[in-house]
C-alpha cells in the first residue's frame, strides 16, 4: 500500500488485525510502528524479525523515503524522522509506539527528540542511535570473525567512500547472529530485499557527519526501552549502555540480552519479545481513559 505525504509517497504494510473479537464485543489492539535498518535497505530487515509480535499487536512496516518501494530523492535523518511523524498522523495513530531496529533506531531516536510530545513510547532495538562505535566495532568483529573480519572493518572505517558492501555481506554479515543457520538464512534474506547502495554511500559520506541524534537526547520525554545484544559486533554493548545512561532517568528501561548478537529477536526471542510486550502493555495501561 502507498500513502502520499505531499512531497513523498511512502510504501507501507501491516501484519495482524487492528480489531479482534472478544466475547460479545470487539477490542482494538495496540499498533507498533517498525522502522527498518539500513541505510539503503528496506522494511524486510525488520519484518522478518518481528513476525511473532503480530500475535499481540498490529505491526506497521514502511520503507523510509529513498528506500525500497518508497519515493523521493532528497532525504536526511531529519526528513526521515519527520516522515515517521507525518505517516503516523496520516494514519490516525495517536501517541504511537515506535520500534527502531539498528539504523532504524537512529531514525526513531531522532523522531523522539525532534517531536517529544508525539510518541507514546520508543523501542531502540539493537542500535546505538547514531554512534557507530569506532574502535569498539573493530575490536568486536575480530574475535568473532578472525583477522579477515577485523581487517575489513578497519578498511571500512578508514575509507567512508569505498564500496565494501559485497565483501561485508560475505565476511561480516554472517556474524550478526549467534544461532545456527544464520549464514544461509541471511543470504536468502539479502536476496529478497530491495537495496539502494547509493543511499548508503551518500548518507555515510555526506550526511552522517553533519547530524548526531545524541546531540538532542535532552529533549526526549517519552518512555524508552533499550534492547541490546551482549555480543552485538556492529552495535557494541558499551556504546548502547552509554546511550541508555544519557536518556531520561525513570522512563528508560535497559535490557541486556545475554547470548545475543545483532539479531536479538532471532538469538534471544525468549527475552526480546516479552520485553517488547511488557513495554507496550505498560504504556497502554498508563494512557488516560477516552
């Protein structure tokens, strides 16, 4: 499905019903808005991970502008965050709960900071919210993938304009999960995805250095759930812990997932999914009666 926001047409999809029967009546289920990883990828990065949540919520997926099936040639972190706000408004979602996965967490955090009264809550999943960890990422990949992985990450950090995507997918992407079968699953996963490498290249070389979502952390007011894989190489735990420490005290919950790498919902579904369900339930219980 597509929706026009004026200057951009966004593609979106939903999983799970919004209204379900309950006895002699019906009830509306919560809506969870999922923001995908990237840059340059599409909603399949998160849809494949969050499938079980459709048993409890209606999950809304969309492609960020310039990604997947969505249009627009002009974009940056602020436009992506504003599109998220406008998409929710256009669909009538008041105080939405937004889950940003990986790069999508950068967008979700920016949205929460720029529009502090808009979200009902934000879930930052397997993300550093815009800080990519530098030496900590290099240090993390070496023990998991050996000298080849460590050397490749060093080259990527040293040369922001280089095209290392194919090599990264071969050497480093299989290290994103700690559970068996990920190597084959990830190859199929990448093959099905609509990828736009130009978006990734332009963002990494021109946009990433011009805006830091962490610079706006002081404006965030909504409840935040931070989910971090203990062994995540691309979003190292110490960086995520630092992010969580700078978010509002009292409304931020940090969950450390032991045995999980970057694919937290695949590696530790027993911990990650209950944490999301509890967070959404708590937000819903705190909403004023209509």
